[in-house]
C-alpha cells in the first residue's frame, strides 16, 4: 500500500490534480500486479541456485523390440526360414594373414551409434542399460579381437595350431583350462588329423617348457592347469576320452584311434553343442560373484560347412552362455557359391593313384549367395571357383560370436598367380585365385542372425534385387555360339544363320529377366554404404548389361548378314563373326554397352584387389560387339586313297599291350 500511496503523491505533484489513476479499485489492481510480477521473477531464478556441482548423465542402449511382424519381404522376394544348403589368421608357415574384427561389446544386432556432442562435468551418475552383454572372448585387452576373428588365412594346419597354442597360453594366464579337440572323421581329413597328432608333441612340449620356467600362467594353479578331451564326429558324435586328461600318450592314442566315417555326413554343430553341454560343469558357479573352475576352449578340425547348419543358433547360444570360445581349423569358402571340387587321391597305394575330383560343400561365405549365377562368354562349364577371403558363413559366425577364430587353411594361399589343377595338393579344393586379407577386411560378410539379415535386406530394394537375381538359375551367356558360316549357297547360308539365331533367342529372355530384377534396386544404390554390397550390385549390373549387349548384337549381326553380305575377295567363301569393341547394330545397344563398361570399370577402380574386381576385368576382357571377317575354306572331299598296298611283317600284339595298372576304387563321398 505504501507503494500505491507514493504513486498517488507523485501523480498529484506532476499534474496538480486531486484525482489520480491510483484511486479506488485501481490501487488494488496495481498492487496485485506488482506482487505477482515480483513473484514470477523470484520463482524464475530459483532453479539456478541449485547445486552447480551435481549433474546426471543417463546412457541408454537402443532397445530392439520383436520385429518378427516387420520382417516379411515383398511378394517378389522370398526367404526360407532355414539357412539354405546352398550355403566360416595367424602365424602360418609362410606368413601371417588375418581378417580380424575388434569390438569390446557383443550384441545380437550390430549397431553403429550416432556421435553425440558431450559436455565434460565433474560429477555424473552413469546409468547403463543392463541389456548390453559383455564380450566372452578370452583375455580381454585393447589389442585383442574380443568378439572373434572372421577368418585367418594359413597355408597349413600347423600354422593354425601354432596360433592356437598361443591362445591356450592366454587362457591359462586367466585360469585353469580345458581344451576340447573335435575331429572330423571323414576320409579327406585323415592326413590332416595325423599332422595335428604330430603337432601335439610340440604343443605340449612348449607348454611344458613354459610351465617349468615358472610362468605365472601355471604357477598360480594348485592342480593340473591344462586338461584335454578328444571328440570325433561324422554321422555320430563320439567322446574318445572318458575323462579330461593331461597324459600326452593317452591324448595321442585317442586321436589316432578315431575311425573313418564312410557316410560322408558331418554333424559338426551337433558335436560342438554336445561338447559344450558335456563340460558345462567347469563353467557353472554357485553365485554370480564366484569364478568358474576352468576356461573351456573348443577347437574343431573340419573341411566342410556341416550337414546340420540348422543347429547354428542354438550352438551359438550355448557357447556364449557358458563363455566357451570356438576355434575352427577349416577351409576357405568359395566366392558366392556352395561347392568346390576337391582333389582326392586314394590313400591306399595298392590302388590307382590317379587324382579324382569330388564335390564338397565349403561355402558360401555369406548367409545367402550374393553373386549372380551368370557364366562367362564362351565357357561351356561354370567358371572355376575363387577364394572369398573368408570361411563358410555358419562356422565363421560361430567363431565370431563366441570370441574364437576361424582359420581358413589352404596350401595354395601364397601362390602369386592363377592356380591350375595340377598345382592343387591332395585333399584340397581347387581355388584359382586368393586375395590379400588386409584388403578383404572391408568386405567382411555380415555375421548376424537370420532375422537381422532379413531386416537389413528388407530395408534396401538394392539388396533385395541382388539376392533375388543371385537365386535365379544359371544363365549361359551364349556358351557355344556359331561363329563360322560357309556360304555354299544363299539358301544354305540363310538356313545356317537362322539356326544360329536360335541360340540368342533362347538366352535373351533369361538375361532380360535378370536385368529387370536388378533395375528395381538401382534407386537405392546411392544410399548403400557397405562396400561389399556396392561391389556386388555394380558387378551384377555390369555383367548382365554386357550379356544383353553381346546377345542382342550377335542376333543383330546375323540379321544383317541375312540382308546380304559381299566378299571383298571373290575367292573367299566363309564369313567369320569375331568379337569387336565397336557395337554397330544400333545406337540403343551402344548406349547400353557404355553403361555396362561404366559399371564394370567402377568395380575395378573402387574395389581393387577383390574378387569383384577380378570378375569385372574378366568380363571387360571380351569385347561387347561383333564384326564380320572373311576367309577361304576348302570344302572339296578328302582323297585318302584306297586299295590294298604292301602290308608290313606281322607283329606280336601281345608284346605291345600296356601292363595293366592297379585297380581303381570309386570316389567316396567327401
């Protein structure tokens, strides 16, 4: 009220009038207004007077809800619920080749977080989402690949075993360890099993020397620090050691006594699952704060992907639950395909030692094949397999998810040229080219669950179109086109041209179908960030466009010949169709040819030293167009003569007969 009285006095002094705006109810209004303004100002400043030294930062991980209802693909593309059967390192003897993946956290779904601008505070309350699972890899540190290695290339099994010896020592530094060796019982692994047995002496001798030197990895353990168990698997799974042992003679005897499995079946995932279940007692603790009795390492030797890949997810869950890393000494997967041809020589010298070639499932390197099935021009058979740079998907993912390593063993890995069949070692697959693992690291397949793979594919029409094209049947690309036409008469010449056109007429619809599927994905090509998917799509587009130009221009040149061709040299009587860089049968085909070359050259420029670049160059080596040339062909009948003649003296044919060789056995199922 004093404020109002003061305002009234001020008004009277300024105006000389008795009546003021602050008389009557006006005074109450202004008093209320002033009070509330002051109150609002005071309340506005109150939050700034809290404890300036206390701040809270809440870190949350993305929560992935059940996406099952969202994983359906459009009708034009379909996934099977099971991994299709058309479907994982190290100081080697001659070098070190790796494709490691490092990550301090293991999650079911890979996620690259968006960087956030942060502000440094003196005190913070960190709330971490409990759903994050800590990595299960052994001996975690900043320099170790804690989530597993996608593949380490070695030239021999002994190189892989040397690296595994180091991994065993790392495990022993943490606690006592049980090593479980699982051996493939197929005939193709006989010699490799013996190599491993011979290597056991060195493994345990080295570990014995380390123990004798008083290494802390052994000194801190009261009882036997290292135990070993042996398991064999084929169509069945057999535990070869009744109890884990540290007796080297007993270990070697168990391995040497593994019988050969003649069925050709390999239940590798069943064996790993059963081994993990068998030895869970070493990993179970009475409370979360207790330490397990031992580390358990599972080491698998095999040369196939396994006939029970449907057990992959359950095996991954079992091994991760009990923190058992899986190491696989296996084979490289062929690029974008399921089978390879393995060189088999009868192990019994009493039988024919001529090499035979058998099909073996060793791929592909990704969950589904991501490469189109298009043969190269002029190849009557499929092009020879090349190395993918990684192991078979299922086994590699198992190693990757459990903190182990997949060793891709092949004796020709360090050959710096194209590998011929005669260069392939016995019981090895014929892979014509190998690639630098340092380059291939950028192109690692996505080792995720089937559901997550589908989700990523569904998010991109480019990926969908590439996979759909890859699942279509083989397309021949004019495997044996007619290129030589003798002009005996106009009628015969025209008939020959019409017959040759049937080749392109059969192929054109198949190539067009592939092209239409791929063109659906072009709109998402610029959005794709993965170099692996970029290279795969560009190579497919370039090859299909090239096949279309080659096929259509071939048909066009035959039609042009039907309209009439004149020999420059009247003595000639034969027309030859030869590949040529010039596309002379239409401007539209010429533009398509330029587009094909652009795609293929982009693959070569952007992805050098990779399988995609190799195949793109092979495609570009053959011109897309055609040209007519001429020559003379002698069509006169041969005159070989006839009649009797003087016969030579009789010979003893018995003496000339070649001595019969040893019997030949049928190639077994490898």
